[in-house]
C-alpha cells in the first residue's frame, strides 16, 4: 500500500497498534518505502521492526498519554495520525440490547476509550501535523455512531460514544482549518472486520461482508489517500462513501 498524496518520507503514528486493525495499519505503513517511520503505540508495545518504533500509552492515563505524544512529536511534524483504539465489550461490559440494562459504569468505560481518549490524542497530535504538505488525523469510528442511520437500536453506550467521537472530529476539524490549511481531520468506518472487537457479533455477517484486518486497512489507507482538505470534518466508510452524521 502506498500513499502518494503524502510527502516522500512521510511520518506516521498509529494509536492502538496491538488491535486487529491497528496492527494491520502499522504493517502496511511500514511496508511502504515512502514512509520514513511509523510510531506504533499500544498499552503493551510490540518489538521494534523495520521503520517501526513502538511506544507505550494508555488512554486511561492522561499524563502518560501526554508524555508519549510529546516523545512522538519530538521527532518532527507528523503526516498521518491514526487512532485505531476502541472498545465494544470486555470484562463486565457488553453492548446493551435494551434500555433496561443501561448502567453508568458501562457508559463511563466506553466513553473514556471511544470518545475522551481520541479527543486527548487530538489535543496533542493536531498541533504537530505537518503544515508543508497534506497531513491527516483519522480516527476509527463506526457506522452505528451515525444518528440518522440508526434504525436497529441497541448498543446504546457504543453508539453514543461513537456519535460523540464524530462530533469531536467535526469540532476539531473546524478549528484545524483555521490553523493548518493542508490538514484534514476525519472519522472513518472500517466495515465489519474480523477482529477481537467484532468476534462475538459475527454470526449474522455473511463472509463477503466480513473484511480481514489487512483488507480493511488497505481500504482505509486508500480512502485517506484520496481525501483532500475540503473533506475535513467528514465521516467516511471504507469505500470512500460519506456517512451522514
Ligand atoms: N472490527 C470491526 O468490525 C469494527 C467495526 C466498526 C468500527 N470499528 C472500530 O475500529 C477500531 C479498531 O477496532 P478493532 O476491530 O481493531 O478492535 P480490537 O482488535 O479490539 O483493538 C482495539 C484496540 O484498542 C486498544 N485499547 C483498548 N483500550 C485501551 C486503552 N485503555 N488504552 C490504549 N489502548 C486501548 C486495544 O489495546 P489492547 O490490545 O491493549 O487491549 C487495541 O489495540 C475501534 O475504534 C472500533 O470501534 C471496528
């Protein structure tokens, strides 16, 4: 995968490099000879590899995140920042089927990772996006975060946290346009992807609609390459089609 719209020797960072999609994105960016370095952030970072510099961060540790972001930014302006973190289920956390099971702890945990976390990453990374050529901040959202597209209900906390993320992206994009005219800030929907996050919910998904992380990552990088500053603030699916908020 190549990203010809970014400058030769572009510098990338992926937050969430241990995840299904994050790992696929890191692998593809590191394989691009035009990429100088990909900083690969995770709670438990992997080993260094060609063009790949692992670093540690935890979205629940605001101070540690600021330090990690500062260390990444110290290497020079970034051309591509991808936020591939997210949570849908976990110990004591499952997407709600009814409003009767809503609880504050699930909302707090889900919002911390899916909305507040990416907002804090934006705080530290948007100011260090390159101003000399096209640069991109892209956060992985989810189509279910679209309010106008919500026809099936359920998954209250996840949906609401992704809707909040989309609003954060939109709001940051407006400010960014005034500060860096070559930069974009977008939300992306990767499709339904075969990762740990979707594993318990794949039974109703036909094989041709379930992407491998590699294929989804390639689609997303292709979309990023085709978007321009006029698209900043938008929400786009894996095939480049805009998703209404
Ligand atoms: N898979 C799909 O079908 C699908 C569909 C629509 C949208 N998405 C979105 O795509 C993104 C990536 O999802 P995925 O499918 O790749 O899921 P995944 O394999 O479960 O990866 C989730 C990532 O988030 C990280 N993370 C969770 N809590 C964290 C914390 N406190 N601090 C730092 N990192 C944390 C995980 O790190 P650890 O390894 O340390 O847990 C992991 O790297 C998510 O935003 C998801 O909502 C996925």
